C-alpha cells in the first residue's frame, strides 16, 4: 500500500503487506480515519497515515460473520455483523463499545458530532424501516423512530436534522429526539416502487430528491413541496444531470 502526494505525484511512503490473503472475489477498499488508513478485504489492516507503519490487522470478516461490514466514519471505525454495531479504535483495533440492533437488521450507518444513526429493516413480512440514534461515546441508544414504510434513500444529516425519503414521503427528523419535524407527501405519479435508491441534495433553502421516476424539491424550513416533475421513461436516468437541470430551471421561481 502506498501514499502519494497529490500535489507533486511523488510517493510519500510505501508499506508491504506481508502474507495478505488474495481473494479475487473480494473488493479491496482503502479509507481514511483521522490519522489512520484502513485497508479492508479478506483482512482488515490499519496503517499510520503519516509514515505507513502497520498499526494492527485482523482477519475479515473474522468473528463478525458473513454479513459483516467495516464502516469508517470520520475519525471513527465501526463494524456490523447485521444484528449489532461495534465501535473500534482506529489506532489500536480495540473495541470501544458494542450495541445490539434491537427489533431490526442493520442496513446503513451515518453519524454527526454527537450520535451514530442506524438505518434498520424491521423483522417480519414487509416491515417498516426505522432509524435509531446511539451515543458515539458509549453506544447507548438515545431514540428509535419508525419511518412507517421502507426507506428509499440513505440518511442525510445537517446540523440538528436528519433527512430521508420513503416511496411516498420526504421526512425530516430531529436528530436529538427522533421526533418528526415534517413529513411531506410525494405526488402519486412519483411514488412507483423503484430499483435504485433516491439521491438527496441538501441545499441552503431546500432539499432536492432525484429518483428514477422524477425530480422534486421541498422547502427545508417546513417541508412545503416546491416542485415535482415526472421523468417519462425515467428508469436509469442520470441523477446528477437531472438534479442539476431541475435546480437551474426552478431557481428563479423559488
């Protein structure tokens, strides 16, 4: 594994990974976590970002099982085995805390300065998804809020709010308490079940949602629907292009 200066292209350091297992079916990922660099694949290995010195390594998924995921978030590192979340110190590889995911199955993770937010799929047939907030320092659960449907987008965070979509709604939650700030209905013609997740763009005064069937925007202050336009034959359209075009077209109107 090598570190390259992006300004000059020169190599800052290079570290051999002795006896690292080769698995053509496993993707290798490199992530930055504060002062550490994480390499994840058949093993997880952490290196010093300053000089490439190996900090620790362990088999992956190892004790976390076949449903495991290694998730770097800012300066933190988390592991999930599908039913629990473990926070690990990136510098030492030691466990900081472990919390079971109650009444659901782990789907995705994000965080702000205070909390870790878990998107969970409920148990049973066609259950609604939910979001739980954990204390970043201890893993203690602050709250758990049902979305009343399955999530259609990743969780976006900004200041003290969380944003997420379901097939029928754009939802804003209070990040400290999990209470619903607004739940805006998406027009029926844009509610069809889709294969790809929604893309959310949080701007200064609005939230733009791009999905396979169309593009819509709601006002950040109260969730008022600003526009909703269907894309004919929209399955598989380019999200970035459509979002940018809609943003330009509606700027003067808003």
